[in-house]
C-alpha cells in the first residue's frame, strides 16, 4: 500500500471511530457541570424565542444585575418576594407583554416560577411583590397561581431566567381552562413574538439548608388556586 492510500485509510478509520463514540443527537448523555441538565434537554421557554435577538429590548431589575446572585429576599430562604423589574426598548407594534421566570432543572425539566400574561404594553416597570400588572398563570414548582421563589433542594448554583416577550397581538386564550399554564401560553403566542428580553440570575443555597420543600401558605395578595382565575357567577336576571 502506498503512502497516500495509507493516509486516506487512516483518516477514514479515525472519522468512523469518532462518530461511533459520539452520543446520538438528542440523547441524554448525563449531567453537565455543576448539576446541569442532561444533554439533549429542551428548554421550552428558550425554544420559543426568536432566532434573532433584539439588542435594544432590555429587561433589568434595580435589585439584581444580569448574571448576578439573586438576593435572599426574593427566594424561599427569605421573604419570598417577587423582584422589581423594568424594561426598555419594546419593539414597535407591541400589543401585549408576557413574563416568564423559569429554570431548567438537572433532570432537563422546564420549571415555571412566575407566569404573567396580558401585560399592558404601556407598562415599563413593576414594583417588588407586584401582582396587579397583568393576569397570573400557574407555577409548576408548587402548582399555585403565584410567584414561586427559588427554593431548590440542597446547595449548589442554580440559574433562573426571567424572559419578557413582546407580542404583536394578545394571545387567544378564551378556550383555555384556567389557570393558564406555560405550555398553553407559549402555544398561544407562537407566531406573535416580536422580541424577547432576558434577565438571568443565580442562587446558591447555603450548605446545610433543608432539602425539604417549603410548605408555605399562599402569600397575601396572591391567588392560591384556579378558582381565583374563574370569574364570579352573575346573578340571574
């Protein structure tokens, strides 16, 4: 066998070996660093965002900067308050806004901590613990119609992402049964998203923190169950 042919044969052998060693596309290949989700996990909130980022649309908070630690006050280890927010540069033609706070857990599940829809596009900020700036959907963390403060099991850095979606029209939810879920809402806003702005925060629980889920009563001013989303019956005429 001459040298060029030997070289080609060797390259083919290396290519086949590398392909065989790689995991199949979409397969969960184990946890990433720091307890990250398995490879191939689908973040349903991130998947809904437009492929092109609107660099002028910004979501911020006076309480925490993007990529920094969420103060304890806004977690289950503190007052469980929802954080104050502000936004600028909403796209032209925005008719409604949607806010979602989520976390992709180590099992690859998208957990919803805060879900607000039908937000007036004229709104540019919300105060700490605000609940009156739109309609609230359900949190999948504890299945309540309220803000679920981060209260993950055990110590370790976790990332939470708040996403504000600007919509060209209000989502059609008239046939959706309350309380509204993230799956239903994301399906309803498909094709209406003009832009999305993120604010990412991290939270690390201290070593020795309880691994037990916090058994909290509904916060004052929040709506604890789907009955709160159902309008009262009108008296018969």
